[in-house]
C-alpha cells in the first residue's frame, strides 16, 4: 500500500548536489576556460511512497539532476544518500546492488527502446543483468509485467516499432518494474505523448504506486501533469531549487515570482476565473548556465527585482509561509494584482524586512 501521504521513512536525501560540465578551448592542448553549472547546490529529501514533482524551463537542470541521483553522471559536488547509504562516489561494482532499487523511465519512448531487440529481451534485460531467475522464469516474469502495465503478454516476441508511443512507454515502465525497485525516476515520461495517452500513463503510474509502494521523482514541464501525480513539488531555475513545498500549498500560494509566472500561464477550466486572472509575462530569455547572473539567478527577469539586494545577496531556500522559497521578496498575494505585476521597482529593502 502506498505511503504517499509522507508517512514513510526517508528513502533519498540530496545535499548540495552540483554538476558542472567543463568548457575547454584548444585543439591539441586543451585548456579549461569555464564550466556549465547544470546543477548548482540542490538539496531535498524524499520519503518512501512519496512522489516529488520537479518542474522548470528547459535547461534548468532537471534531467541532469536525475541522472546524477541515479549515478548515470558523476556529481561534481554534494552528497546523495539512498536508503541510509552514501552512494555519491560508489564505484561501478558497489553501485550494482544499489541499481536494483533505483530505476529510470526515460522521456522518449521511441529512443529509449533498442529497435533491434524484441520486447521480451528489453523488459527482461534487468533480470538478466542482475542474474535473477533462469530463462523460463524470466519469460514468465516479463509476461506478467506486460500484463501489469496493460499490454498483451503475447506481445513478448514483437519489436518496438510495432507499438504506438503510449504502448512503448508502457514497455519502458515494465522494464523499470522488472526487479521491484524502491525508487523510479520518471524523466518527462509523458511529454512526447498525446494528451489522452498522457492521462493513461499517469493513471497507470499512480496505480502502480498504490499496488507496489513505489517512490517517484517525476520530472515534467506541464504543471497540470505535476499537480495530478505529485505529493510535493520542487521548482528549479538555472540549476537551483527556488521553491519546494507540498503540492497544495505551492499551487495555492506560490512564494517565488518564477513559480507565480509559471502558474499564471497554466490553463484554467473555469472561463470566468481565467478571464479575471492576469498572466505574468517574464522579460528576456533564460540566461546561459555558462555565465549565470550573480546572486539570485532569476533577478534579470524578476518583476520584484531590487538593485543592491537581489543582484548582490544569494537567497537561501528558507521557510516562507507554508513552504520553502529562495527569494528576498516573496509574493505576498496570489494571484498577483495588476499593479503588482506591472511594478518594476520593488518595495524598499527596509520595508520588506
């Protein structure tokens, strides 16, 4: 039974996670001239049975963070604790048993499945890698998994090109379930699918969580998708976590201006409420992670920017109201009033303090 209400024990803890990619120049003698700060000091914890949604614009570091947690990428700094064990710098041999408990579902169901392998071999690969069962037992397990995710067990001998996008993603989910993991990292698993198929996959993931007590990190662009499946939500911007809280608190009363801007663009089913809501338009493009703005990375686009504060002091992810936000001048009201949205000069620092 799921413990998605947050009553479970801590399964994952990430402290100050960093991932920098070096930038070099020169053909023969290469010299490092900088680094792309894809993930820059992210911290959070995750309880067993819980779903953490991670949202943010493209390039904010969501997928890089996920790959560092799964140790598909080597972290530059920080610490990753999984099930009470520090796995930050484990070598391949020591990581092998850990990988049984940590699997991924990738974004593109067309690219994440080997087109030259049959479905049985794809889904059964984790069983083979970890030496689980003999050939006959693996076949029965694969057919059971196909049935669990809503596919015909007789599809065992088919190739990926014979399936639709939604069916391929079900195959990817079956592969992730093969060895009964504790944590599944879903890296934008529905972004390449039609809306109706997205709903089917999301409902499948929720049902599997209830049936098997799974824990999810769910990465997505669509805030409605994240709201449907998540217990808590973390908003990322340019490699940093800028807001973190329970789904209901964060959607009801966002504190960071960036979160407010994202939520203001989410479609609302109620036409009357939609007409009365004012959309927050962010100015400019997302800065390059190769040369991010000083202090608060969001300050060049922020409608609440205060010169001498936001571009000098880096805000910490601290308690603001019901949840955490990294902002010197968090939103007081939501939705923001039209006057507040238009205001480019934030209140005096002394008044805010």
